[in-house]
């Protein structure tokens, strides 16, 4: 039996940009996501804090993407744009649909679940572990332009042309077979 080839990560085909650092108090790089970040168990966005971004940054965007989702195009779990440059941390739960913990002016965009909030990990039971890529983008504009009804793919298109730097954290999660 041949091993399945994993899809590329979301930035593998984008132009190179400066890198900076993002960390989380809720998971370690490469670790398994905790139940809090799983759709059926907690559905809570993780804490994220970043530093070392380019000095010309004017705003930030944050996304969470699963390239391993069995869709042919991955799955967007979270997209937030227009985070003011003065904000370098989002608390645990900032991605709730109540918008608590998001800074004023930030725009939470529709995810692939169809909601404007963080949507937790939910791979099909028995699938190999899926990768969840949390990315912070340093953006060259205060306002990216799209509104909250814009698709995550269109947000990604805009970010491709307005990203000065990128930081990412990767975690994994697999739902047990039969769950």
C-alpha cells in the first residue's frame, strides 16, 4: 500500500516574505491540539502572541487552515483581518462569534463552516492526523479591504499581494475511528 502524499502547506506557492515569531499558550509547535480547539469538544480559538514583524507593518491578519481536509482545496477554520498594528496578541477565545477579545476594528471573516468565528478541528473519524496551520500575517495596509462576508480564499488572494511578513504555528489533530 502506498502512503498518501500530504498536500502542500498554504504558503508553499506564495512569494517569500520576511518571517517572524508566533507562539501560543494553548499548544506547542507540532503538538496535538487540545480538546478546547476541537469543534465537538470546545471550539475555542487558541491564544496567539507574535513579535519580530517588519517595522513597516500597518495591520495584521490571522488565519487557521487545514490543508489535509478531504475537499480538494483544504478547509479554512478561521480568518481575522484588519487587526491594528498595536495589537500583538489575541487571547484564548478571541475567535468566538461574540467578538470578545478581538480588538476594535478587526474583521472576523466567514470560515468554511459558514460562520464568522473560529471553527475547531473536525477531521473525519479515522483519517490520519490533519495539520492545522495558524498564520499571522504582517500586512502593508491598515485595512485589507474585504468585508466579513468575503470568502477565506478571497482573503488569501488579497493577503498574497499585501503580506510583508508571515509567522506560523502548526498543530495536528486526528479524530479516533468510530467517533
